C-alpha cells in the first residue's frame, strides 16, 4: 500500500511531482522504470533523465512507483526472504555465498570475470526456463543499450560490464504477454522492481519476470566519463576491449596494454543519484554476482532466495564451484557504500531539502558498523 500523501501529490501534480522531487533534486537513478509504467507512453529518457514528451494525464504512476519517491525496504525484505536466510548488515540476506567460473571457454573469453551471468542465462535458455533476458548490450562506443536477448549470440554481445548510467528498465515495454524473462540489473534496477512487486500495480510486467539477477555496483557514471577516458589517455573508445573497476582503481584493457588510474579521478562523473544509494551487492536480488572477493577470472555469487537457489541449481553443471571467496573484502566494500550514503543523505536532510529518501535514511541509521 502506497502512502496516501504520496499518491495525492502524484495525482495532483502528475509528472511534475517526479520532475521536481526526484529529477531536479538530483535523486534520480536513471533506472527507466517511470518510462515502463507510464500508461500514456509520454515519458522518455533524454540525456539520462526522464522527460515529458506528451500530455500527462496525472495518473501519478511515475512518481508513486519511483524507487526514489520512497522505498518500503522492510516490507520488501519481509515479502522476499524467509526465516532461514543468514543476515549481514553490510550485504543483506543470503542462503549461500561461493565463487564460480563458467566451464564454457568462449563465454569466459568475453566475460567480465567468471562468466557466471552469461552462462546462467545461456543455460536457462537452453532448458527453456526462460525465453529471453533483459540485459545491457553495447551501443556505439561503450554506450549501454537495454535489450531483450533471446539467442546465445545476443547474450555474448551483452557480456562485460558497462559503467555508464543505464536506463535498462525502459525495455520492459518490449516484454510480450507470453514472455518469461530474466532481468540482469544493478542495485537501483533491482530496488525499482522489488518496490513494484510489493505495490502490485503492474502485475502484467511482474508476471513475466522469472528471475532477478543483481550485479555488484559501487557506482555508475555519466556519459561524460567516457569522454574523459578518451581525452586523458589519448585513445579512441573503440580501442578499449574491457573496463574494470577494482580496489579503488579504474583499469582499461587496450590491446595487450593495461592502463590504470585512481577511481577518485572520475568521481566528478558520478551522478548524485548514485551517491544516494546504500546497496553494493544488490541485496534484493534472487542471485547477486560480482568480481569483488573472488580470485581472477572467477565471480563471487550470493544466493539470496529459494527461487534463486533453484534457478542456479538447474544450471550448476555449467560451472566450476569453489568455497574460496573473500567475504570480508565484499563486506568492507558494502559497508563503505552504506556509510557514504548515510553521510550524503544526512547533508541533504540537514539543508531541509524536499528529500523523499528520508524514510530510507531512517532505516539506514539502524546500520551499526
């Protein structure tokens, strides 16, 4: 159930409620959910922000469903997790944590780390567990393109991380009535879909999503980040074979060369909305995957829900599995992000800004580190 005051504001102001309280306040994740839930199809993402391109009918869905208008995280957790899961304040609820590497050499050769996500999706397609996956492909020179991949070649094209802002949830508009898809997203995308689940206002979309795979994420960057990379290193973006962010550094693979520079150099290109995110490990996903805490060319895997466990077990013959995972490193990175969120959120609240995230900030103050 949505807060009554929120619904009244959304219906009174329409898109202006989202624009004023989220977009212009610097809170927007650019997740794209507002585009997907707009029944009139008059919201578009322009320069990474939602923009009204037609007549608003004041249904209020864009603001009400936005994960930055409010996020009922305790309700989501109660709805999602049973009593059997372990819990860590830094990384959330989980059933199992391990590392994995694909047995498929072609996938490993094009993947970010262990090839876990691409292999899971490929195996699920082969077994007809899903008939497509909402993933991020490349557009142009390292630009993100939301796409529903329905074939092995399309899944290969989506392998490897893209570090610029990605409005992947806009592609939910393309999901058909008979589809059964996996969604691969960042913590912000996962939060948006989980909020939608507990509000149940868009059941047709939700019924089509069979599994939610979340990626570890410290932050995304604006598209200007790519231009900075190009100028700083005097290279063309087309020369870059791989981006990676690890241990406080940015790594670029350019041919046989590896270029490294401190992550703090690109902090000016971090969107404000990303600064106001508490989640490093996609705590609300069915399965979370990332390179942090795993050895080279392996991925750390966090199984969180019964659905996630069943899905992975149906595909596990495609992987090498190891219990060798540095959980303390993962927890350290996750804690750092939560503390950063608390600091930045408190600054906004202290300035008495109209701050929809106050409820989430109150929740975050329960973190004890």
